[in-house]
C-alpha cells in the first residue's frame, strides 16, 4: 500500500533540455511579469524567485505547481516543467480513443450527434480533426483530395486555394477571425507547431472573388459568421467554440468543439433537408 506521506517521485533530468530556471524565466517574460510581481503573487521573496531562475535554488513540487498555475502554463507544458525540475509528470496524456477516456469520448460524440442537423466537429491543439458529425463532410464537396488525407488540418483545408477558401463569401472576415484565434493560442502556449502553421497559412494566396462580404453578428473571441457557397445554395452560419477545462488531463484541456448554427431560414431548412437525405443512424 502506498504511504499517504510518500515524497514526490524524482526522475532523471535531460541534460540537453532547457533547465527549469530557463523555462520559468521564459514564461514569466511571456506573461509580461516582473520578478517582483510574480514573487508577490506566489508569496515568496524576489531573491528566492531569482535564485530559482538562475539555478541557484531548486523548487519544491508544490512551489513549481503554484508558479505554473499563476503563469497559466498549459498542462502539457507543466509536465515539461516537472521533468525539468526532476519530478515525474502528473498530468495524464492519452488519445481520445484510449480506454481511460472512454466516458469523455462518448460525451464528445453525443454532443456532436445531438447538434445535427447542424455541423459540429472536435479539434486537437494543432487544429487537426479528431471527430465530427455527419454534416461536416457535406461541406467538403470540391475540396482537393490531398487536403482530406488524415490528419486533416482544418485550417489548411479552410484557407488553401484548393480547399474551402474559394467558396467562402466573407473570406477576409473569416480569415481575420481564425488568424486572431490562432495568434492568441500561440501567445498562450508558445507551441512551435502553431507558429509554423500560422506562417504557412499566411503564405496561401487569397483566391480572387468578384465580391467579398462583411457580415454582422461577430463577437470577438465568442462567435463569428460564415457565409459559404455550397452545391445546394449559399449557407449562412455562425460558429461558436467550446473548450473543455480539466485539472488533470492534457487531452481534454486541449480539445475544442466547433459548432455551427444557421443564421437564416434558408440555411435552417437546407441543413434539415441534407440531414434527412443522409437518413438516420
């Protein structure tokens, strides 16, 4: 039986990896905090914080968790902090189809299914498609096959000239909305994959259109309108994003649900008709 007073497990550090102190300083600067401000927030002396950043002092596990919580470090990166300080990771990371996340997976699939006849999908931290309801695939007509090979990156599929971009009537508005979200995500996580993704997306040419529209109903950080040409007519939608928060699971913290709702009666009726044509399952 494990003792309730057992000390936190120590593990070997990777000598080639950035030190705990270097990571702490980088995240403090990323959050635009002085040593004094952060030290006051976690109730330690500025000298002690400085010593941890320079490697002259080692953090306890509890102090490390207080610091990373105050700096709003994502759970994935908190595991890296723990390893850098010589502790074992404490936040679980498993794919959504892992048996340990079976209940969470069922909940996600139920949400997506119940959202029909309107489209809804789940994305991972790099905007790769994890799962979607049946309505999402109906919008992929005419998309180049290369963009539909797993893993499907939803942002590349959306903005690539051979993807959905030529069909989006308010493309500049939709592009600005998603680029802003991606930039905020990069600021929050410092994920190099996202930095590279944003650079790739910015290199895509914007397809020439005879006219572009700017739709009403945008709420920054909450919802954005999308007007897209489809084989059954022009559909007007508004998207919302739901993020799961979990204090112990990396996968669920990083999962995002994108749900779309109709903005007009034509879109409502058309989506219901499309769902009826797919039949029940």
